[in-house]
C-alpha cells in the first residue's frame, strides 16, 4: 500500500521502520526537508520527500507532528492523495509544548476535531496513547497471548476499517473507540492513555474515561 508519513520523529520514524518492513511503499517527510532523511531512507527503503509530496497517491497518510505544528502544514497538504484516503492523526495536545489552544480548552473540541479543522479533512485517531518504542517492540502475531490493543476513533467508517486492518498488520489488536466526538476517551490523562492491555482491557478503560480535561493537560 502507498503510505505517506508527515513527521519523522519518535512515532513517524518507527512507523516508517515497521511499515517498510511489512512491504509498504512509504514516503516520509519532516520539517527540514528530504536531505535530512537520508539515514532513515537508507535504513528502511522509504522515500524521503517534501511535506507537499508526502500524500501523493497515498491510500493512508499519517500526520504525526506536534499539535502546534499542524496549522503550519501547507494548505492542500492532502491534495493528490488517493480517493478515500485514510488520514491517521497520532496527535496529543500538550499545552506545555503546544501553547494554549482555546478551541480545545474553552470550546471543548476534541483534539482530533481541532486537527481535522486545520487539515480540512476527516481523520482517524490512532497511536496517540502508544509509546513510540512499543511500535518496534510490542508487535505480536494475531492470537498471541500478550498482543496488546489500541483504541481507534473516527467518523469515516471506511477509513477506520482501513486503519484497523493496517494496525492489525503492524501486530496490534484494535478497539473501536467511536467517533471523533468520543475521542476524549483516549486523550492524554485518560485511563487508556499509555495503557498496555488486550482488547477487553482497552474497552474497559475507554468506558471508565471522564470527559473532564485533567489539570495536568490544561494551560
Ligand atoms: N513520542 C511518543 O511516544 C508519542 C506517542 C503517541 C503520540 N505522540 C504524539 O504524536 C505526535 C508526534 O510525536 P513525536 O514524539 O513523534 O514527535 P517528534 O519526535 O517531536 O517528531 C516530530 C516530527 O514532526 C516534524 N515536524 C514538525 N513540524 C513540522 C512541519 N511544520 N512540517 C513537517 N514536519 C514537521 C519534525 O520535523 P523535524 O525532524 O525536521 O524537526 C519531526 O520529524 C505528537 O502530537 C505527540 O504528542 C507521541
């Protein structure tokens, strides 16, 4: 599958490593330009590209930059993606890093709804509570006793199916965490955030979440 990855840090780098290992055709971009990604390209076989080129022809695009950087992505960054592209949003709002975002803090937008509005495209929320290192270390074959599950939220059911299938290929179970308006259940500070558990454990943690934004994640 053709996959574009925007952001080549902890999460973007490790998704590049695993998705190329699975045989996917990965294009990867960062803020400094493709000339700074030659080492990752040599290691993985991914194609380093500019941000504007990352989505070209892609069936899946992963947006994995700090939340504060999402509005800096070029307008039309998803233009040229394949019809029906699934856009994965791994982002979290950390006011200490991202500055105060009133639409999230005051208006109660979920972090992914805010991101959708910046991108002008529906997103599927996944990996936001997953330790980057777990992408490399914790994948397991289907049915393994210690395979962990990730929550996945989104309004576009077809995109969500695509993302869940891809996460399954990456070696994790998934739990349908509802739509983007429900995705506060997996935001920072929620019981499922950073949880390593099977599908039942993830479903239970999602059910126990409170919509109140935790003090630690407020500006
Ligand atoms: N780290 C984790 O374990 C983890 C887990 C789950 C979710 N998350 C969330 O996932 C998101 C990414 O986290 P991360 O830890 O992978 O971040 P990171 O290591 O800081 O990497 C961020 C990447 O985004 C790129 N970037 C920044 N601004 C950009 C722009 N305007 N255009 C293109 N690329 C840009 C950076 O490019 P340069 O390299 O050129 O600076 C870098 O490659 C965050 O919202 C984070 O909260 C992180």
